C-alpha cells in the first residue's frame, strides 16, 4: 500500500442499541509518541502503515483524534471476579474505536486501552502505565506467533503524562485488536437484568458475526453454545501445552469468539509445577496453572446459565417445563467440555512427545514425565524442547540447547521408555522432529525478560530491549544460538514471582 488514507470503518455493534454501550470518546493526552507499530497486522486490517505512523495515525492511537467513520463506545458487561459476582463492570479504561474488515473478510474491533475514564471506570482514572502496555504487546504477539488464538497488538504510544499508582509512572495507550470483545460477562449482564430481548439480540449478533453455521441449526442458540465450548476447550488446551498462566480468568475476561484476552497478571511457567501462580491478586491460587481447565468449565457454566431463558426453542410455552428443558440442554452441552478439552490437549501432547497417535499407555508416559519434571524442578519449555532435539539429535548439532538444558540421570529410565515407544511409531526421525519443534517452542516471553524490557523503558525511555524481545518472539520455534539469552531461564536474582494488572 502506498496511499496514506485513514482506515475504513464498518461498525456493527453500535447498531445493537444503547443498552449495550455508552458513546464515549477517548481522553486526549499531552504528547503522544510511537513505541511500536505492527506493520504486518495493520496491512492485514486494511490500515495503511504509513498513515498509522503519520501524525494523524499516532493521534488516533493516542485518543487525540477520532478517525473518520469511527464511532467510539465503551461497552457494558458484568462478571464473576475470582468467583464473586459483580452485576456491572464494563470498559473502565478502554474505548472501542470501531470495526475493520480484514482482507480475509473477518471483522475486527480496534480498541484503545488506557484511554481515560468512562461511565464504567468505578472511580479509576481509566489510564494505563507504560509497563502493562508493553507487557500486553509482548505477550499477545508472542501468543500469536505460538499459534494461540489471541487479541493482537496493532500499536502502542506513550502519552507524555504520568499515571499514578503506588508511584508516578509514565503513561501509555495500547491499540488492541480482537475479532470481538463480547464476553461471557456481556451475556451475564443482560441475563441478570432478565432482559430476554437483549439476550436474544446479542446471541443473534454473535451467531451472525462468529458462528454463521449455527443459524442453520434446529436450535441456533444451542449450536452457538456448543461452538463456544469447543473453542474454549481448544484454547485452554493450547495454554496448557505451552505453560501459559492467564492469571485472571474471570468471566468478564473470557471472549466468546475464543481469543485470549487481558494480559495483565499473566505469565509463562518456568519450572513445572501445576500449582504455579504469578498474579499478585490471586492469593488463594484460584487461577493456578493446573486449575485453568476447570475454571474454563466453570465460566462456561455461567454462560450456559445466562442463556437459559432463550436456550429452549420448542413450541411448548409452559415456563416451568421450558426452563427444565433449557437446564437439561445446557447441562448436556457443558458435559462435553472435559472430553473436548482432553481430546484437544492429547492431540497437542502427541506432537510434543513425537508420536503419531495418542494411546492410554502414552498418557501414563506423559504423566510420568510431568512427575519427574515437578520433582526435578525442570524448566517446562526447555525440557520439551530438548526432548524434540533428541528425536533426531544429529540434525541439530549446531543449534542445540544442550548447554542450557539436558536431562539428568533421574530421567534415564523414562527416556529409555520413550525411545522404545518411538521405535513402534511410524514416523521418520525427520518427520517426528519437525512436528515436535512446532509443538515445543524454544523462545517464550519469560517473566524476567519482559520485566527487563519494562524497566529499561520506564527508567530511561530505552525501548531497545522491548523491540528486540518482540522481534525474537516472532520466531519462537527456531533456535538461533545468537539469541541464546532469550531462551535461558531466569537466574535466582532475576526471578519475577508476582505480576500485576496495572489498573
């Protein structure tokens, strides 16, 4: 693209009606400056990168300019936060500028995060410190490179103002892109108000935008619910397979389109331990790594509960029997989640282990490996990556992580059993290793590296650490010895044990 035209918006959510949002312009900031622009993503969305980098584009990312065709809104929703019900939440520090149609035909939201107060700010300033903006940029783009469905980073700008938390911090605004920002909590908001018409309207909108095939089903709402359950089961399986810990799996942070959202107190696990928690606000470990599948199931149960008033479409209008049928329909749908999750998870694990098909005996092999990893405090990412190298060790002599991680004698018996299992497998070593490398990344956004990038930017405006980290994480599956430091676990004095949301 060579023109410098502003983007073309095609806004649909605003047509839902004012009960779904509040018209809200972003706050202006004194002196915006570009941190980074995602040129490739901008092009996919039909946004001219040259325009985005222009004064008008920078002003748009900062909230100082409303591009032609944008209709900024703050959306309303409710949610269970750490299990506690909050009947009204909403975009308290974000404004949805509008929607864009990508070259693929997929519709995307462009949202400004850290753009100032809205009616849903609950006393907050609606701003974002620089650190959370950098964290979200790094994490969501890393997840995209790892092929995990996720919201994306279109760009980030500094605001030229201070944001006050426990101390004065430089401020920033994040441009987030998602297939939509409609959440479990959005459905809950209208269900709690017994607004059946709004529930139906929102469901029709979701089906049209994300699940068009459900419209042809005999029960479109049930078909939509089943699709959402399937997407979440697959998403959580992907999280588990790479050691990702979301940190705040509230129902208002589960997008119905199936993308990962809200990278506040999230982190990647270093040493394998299913009880790992990083979020500073998760004092009881509700959202620990090992709890994530169960929490996703719980969140989906809240969604199903919200849909009860519209889930039964039979011709019998008796309210009591209609509700009974709806509950039975919802329960049957929810009962599919464990098997869907397990199937998706095992489909990934077979590639992590280098086998063509996953059997019951393979589950024992895998569980035994996890027990050894927990016992030995083995690094989750490097352990599996080294296993991938061993599948065809001669092929990676010049690009091995052996200096960073190798199996000690405790793993000898397990490795022997694993090699015996590979001998009965039909794949060639080269085929096996290619799949294993794809399933076992070498570069993840390790906490200490993310913190290093944030600290350099906050202390002296040095974004070189941030940019280099983002660049390395664009190719997480290919090991370049020159980037060895990005694959190394944290030293004891570098460990980051707590992460924060930045509100």
